[in-house]
């Protein structure tokens, strides 16, 4: 990996950090006069070849990170929010998040990005589908007992059963 850092001009900025990391790895020693527990802790935290190679590999793989200039509608544990993948994309948007309960009850609307892309449309359709399902569940749950329809199968089952109280009486 060190060869790749030295060979590529873009990666030259990482050479000093990588060499310092390798020299720190080669020269590391347990602390002098340490207790057994401190030595165990040091053994757990010390640099290993895997850690050093992983850090240097990260230098190489992260050389061409392209920033994503997109906004996504994401579902959180409490509702929906607009997530920006680059800074300052949501500066002009005032309504960035909404709770699922507020959306279902009609007190809030689904947050919408400033410019809607095809990917956003798919996310919005999926969110609306979930909201419709939750609204149907809410309506079913909120039905008053007097407004409920009678289920013929359930009525037949209950007519056939006999209930016995704690005294053994039918």
C-alpha cells in the first residue's frame, strides 16, 4: 500500500501520515512499570498489522469520493424527514420533518424537497402508501362499538360455545 501512496500524485498528501503510523506500529512497546490490567488494556488497544493496513487502505479507497448532491425522503422511527447528502441543500426548505402520528391525523404534511427527482417520487409514493395503510389501521381501531359490523362466523361460534363461571355454573 505504501507504494501506491508514493506512486500516485493524488495520494502523496497521505504519505507522511502513513509513514508516521507505520513507525508508531513498529516502535510500540507496553508501558513500563504497568500493572497486569494496564498491560492487558494496552494489548487490546495496541496497533496491529490489520489496523495499520486498514487505515492505509482507507487512504487509497477514499481518494475519489464524489459528493452526492441529492435530498432523500427517509423514514425514521418517529416519522419522515428530508435528508441532505451534501451541505446546504435544505436551506430553502422550511418543512424538513414530520411525525407519523401528525401525518396520519392530518395535522402535518409529508415533507417535500425543493426539486423533486424520479428517485424522490418513488420515495414519496412509498411513504404515501405506508401513510394510507396506517390511516386505515387507525380508522379501524377508532371505530365505535355501535358502528362495527356484525361478523356472521364469529356470531355462530359464540352461539355454539358455553361459558362456565368460577363456580362451575353454565
